[in-house]
């Protein structure tokens, strides 16, 4: 990284993107290895899930249609019912397995990329073998943070649904409907904000001693003053991800009218774009963390951060939260 930390607070949306591109290109060798080891399997699983889920669900729809046109209380009807139950169980088990594997690979990728950038920032000797040896240890903290954010999302969605239900069905028309849509807009904004906090909390969990709800609180504090940039980053990356997903679904999953060789090329193109999006968003979130630190005048002491990273290797006693928290500097 060429920029001093004091200068990073002035980076905007495009500045963060530019620095992220630069660090990926500069350290392309190790990022390529991380991508092929962790992000490529995540991409393949994601795209395969779209194809397989569509196939399984299409079979369920077909079986349900057969059941509707079959005379009840017959042997064929009972056989179809059993087959339908089996298909639903298969679909649910496949979905649960996909979610678990994708979450594991996502967290492992996060740990690897964030640790790599932090090592580059502190000037530590960096090898792919060292990164992979650290990943399982960092991953444990990320799991706790993930469980906390799931709890936060659950509570947030439960309260939002409850409030919208009250306004829609218990408040007289048209005031109830008006308030319903107002709450809906606020809900979407809050959902995006909560997602941004989660993404930054993952970086905090790796680079600081805080994790879980403490990391979420820390990320919320860091985002202050940079909410617009953080939300724009999240929206742009989410839109890019959605467009790639939509392209794959329309022309590959549901593209039976498209020639086979074209579907293969489109699938390959989508895979390459997703590989980059997955990697790029992890790098961007780490750069956003550094920008937010700089904005709040929290000087990142490279020696303390290096020692914190060393603790993952078991060669240094982990620092206390006070030691890891980065000192204030004056601009």
C-alpha cells in the first residue's frame, strides 16, 4: 500500500475501488492461489446450486401436478404422495447442505483475504502456506460473529414484520397502508445498513480482538461519517452480483433455447466474473475498514497489528483488546 494511513481518510468510493484493484494486481500471485483454493469452489457451488435447485424444484412442481390430477385414495396417488415427500426432503437437505458449505467457504475466504491485506500493510513476510495455516484459527472468531449477526437479523426482521402487520391490518385505511410503505422503505434502508455493519464486523473480527456483538458494535461506530460510501459500496457490489446471477439463470439455467456451446461460454464467463466479485468485495471491505479507521483518527500501529497477526500462528501471546485498539493521532 503506497498511501500513508493519515491520507486514507480522504479516499472516497472510487478511491477505495482504485486501491483495491491496485493491491490485487500487486499481490496477484498470492490472491490467485487464495482464489483457486477457496473462492473458486465457492463460485462453483453457488452456480451449481442454481442449476440443481431449479431441477429439483421443477421435479417437485411436476409431481404436485400429477398428484392433483390423480384420483385420491388410490395406490398411484399414495405412491405419488410418497415420491413428493421424498423430493421435498431431498430439496431441503440439499439446500441446507449448500448453505453450510457456502458459509464455511465464505468465512474461510474472508479470513484469508483480510489476513493477507493486513500482512501486506504491516510489511510481514507473507506466503500462501502461512495464510492457510492461519485461516482455520481466524475462522472460529468469524463463526461467532456470524451467529451474532444471524440473531440480529432475526430480531430485526421479526420486529419489522410485526410493525408492518400492525400498520397494514390494525390501522384504518388509508393511514395504515401509507404507514406500511413508509415502514417498508425504512426497513430496506435498515437492512442494507445492517448488512454493511456485518461485512465490516468480519474485518474487525480478524484484525482486532473483538468479535461477535462487540465486533458489530465496533463496525457500527467505524461506519459513522462514512455511511453513504459504505452503503454505495454494498449496493454496487450487490447489484453486480445480482446481474451476474440473473444472466446465469436466464441463459444457462433456463436457457434451453440457447445453443449448448453458447451456454457453456456464458457459464464460464459468469464464473470468471463471480470469482472477481467475490475476491474484490473482500478486498474492498478491508480497505473500507482502513479508511474508516483513518477517518476517526485511529492510528493503526503496525507493530501491534503485526503482533496480533503473529498470535494466530501461536508464536506470540494474543494481545488484550486495549493493546490491539489503535491509538488516536492528530491530523
